[in-house]
C-alpha cells in the first residue's frame, strides 16, 4: 500500500515510520505535536506493534486502550483503534476489517490488550 496523506516537517518519528512501514501504511496523520495517527492493513498489526514496542527509538511500551466502532454503512465496517503511549507521546494505530475478516490480537505484544 502507499502513503495517502503525507505531511512534511513534523520530525524524525514521521520519517522513520514512513520509511519502515511505507508498504503497509494506508495513511499517516499528524494531529498535534507528540500525537500521531497511522492507518495500516490488519495483517501487519502485530508486526508493527511489536516493532513500535521493542524499538528503543519509539519505545511505545504501553497500550492504553482499544476502541472498536461499528460503521454499518461501510464495506469494512469495523474500525479498530489502538492507543499507544510513550513518555508524553501518543500514537493511534487504526485499521478496518469487514464482517468476514479477522484481526490478530495484540495480547502477545501488550498484556493490557486482554
């Protein structure tokens, strides 16, 4: 997949995320300083989450919450948001799945996902 929303000048984290995950990023949005939102394919959720947690550069050690939204009118009707925290930084990982798709659990990466 390709990057849809590309904003420049937001720092090293943006550049590293796009370089590492550009094939699996659907969109990257900078909402505020120290607050990013990325949209990915559901098949790479666990891999990207592990990388964000284990990397000394990112260090997102905490999954604060998971939100699921049912959007009846859309083909990929379930929107899943995972909120990660690291030393005053916040990252939202978002993905979409349909009724017939599944998304692997993050319980192997974050115990709080249980």
